[in-house]
C-alpha cells in the first residue's frame, strides 16, 4: 500500500483518517523519529559549543502585553550572531520568545506554530490562551532527554487573552513546568538583571510606549552586566526585537520605531549611565 501511495502521489489512508487534534500526537504515531526529543545524539568527545539565544523579557500593560528579546547569540565566549531573531508569532494573538540552544529552540517554535494551526483546522476553533500555554509545556517536556544532555530550551510565552480581555505571560522550566507571571518576566542568561530593572520600573498604569521603553531599559541593563546579552548596536543598526499583543492581535514594532526609542534610552544614559532611578518611598 505504501508503494502504491508513492506511485500515485496520494497520502496513505491512515493519514486521512480523522484522529487527534494534536499534530504532535499525529507525528508521534506516524513518524516519531522526527520529534526533537526522540532523536539520538551521535557520540561526542570533548566539549562542543553550540549557539545559544540569551535574554527574553515580557511585560503587561493596560490593554496588552509586550514580548521582546535582544539579538545576540553566543557560542561559548564567542559571539555567534549579532542579529538573531528570538521572538516569533505563535498565532494571531500570541508569541514565543526563546532562550537556550538556538537550533532546537527555533525548531520547537515552528512545531508549536504548526500545532496551533493544525488544531484550528481540525476543530474549527482556536485554543484558549491557557490551552496554548499547556501545549507548549507538553512540547518542552518532550525535549527533556535533550535538556539533560545540555541542549535545553527555556521559552517565554505571552499573548492577549480574548476571553479575559488582558495580556498574560507564562514562563517555563526545562521539565515543562509552567508558571503564570504577574506583571513581567524574563528568561535567559541576562534575565536576573533584566528582571531586576523591570522590578523597579514596572507600573500597571504605563502606556504601551512607556512599557516598551521600560523593556528596552531592562535589556540595556542586562547587556550592561551580562556579556551574552547584546544591547542596542548603533553602528550596525541592530536593535531589540519587540512585539506587542493587544485585542487587535499580534504585531511586531517597526525597526525604525524601536531604533528611535533605543536612541532616546542611550542619550539618557549618557547623562545617567546606570539608567532611571526609582523613588526610595
């Protein structure tokens, strides 16, 4: 039957039988070897350096949520890429920011995008934001064997919840454990510094533009302390990738808009290198 399907160019009958609304389950039945967590790594001698994505930051504001990332990828103590894109749309109202092993992380995002699209086509409806967060958790858990070998992927998932009418943020650990964050979140090598900056700058009443500026400030602070995080690069015109999700859906801020805000932050830092200061009381 397989030979016949190849000669006719048609899919096998099993592929056309209605089944699970999960593309991952479908792939696990018909081609489990294609799932990232099921792959067998070749034997290696000595340390092997792979490109890693670093800092991701997310913050909610009145009317939506922002998800942003720096652009640097590192390979050990070497800069592997200066303009890597680490934030991707998941669907119309959500996005994923990746930190960890770059190749596996990008592949996981593509599978996640396909998973959500497959569900929508099979069920005729979109998953709730909570359901999307759970699906991503399952995918990360499926990569646990790779994570235990040092190839970890630790994303941040953010989106606009059309049912609740507000932005929401979910963070994960390498086992797929999921936590919903309040206000803001960060992951990656510079996350400690970015989270510390946002802790002092975050306010619920900030506008979208003000929150975008706060996120750029947080990434700047992360780059100031963490060598694996890249700050705004004026000479190469490389700036953070910033996305916004509101009731109107997902959108990526134009590079020119991000560049203008980044230049404002840099100009202010010339007068105050440590950035804006929060009030003591």
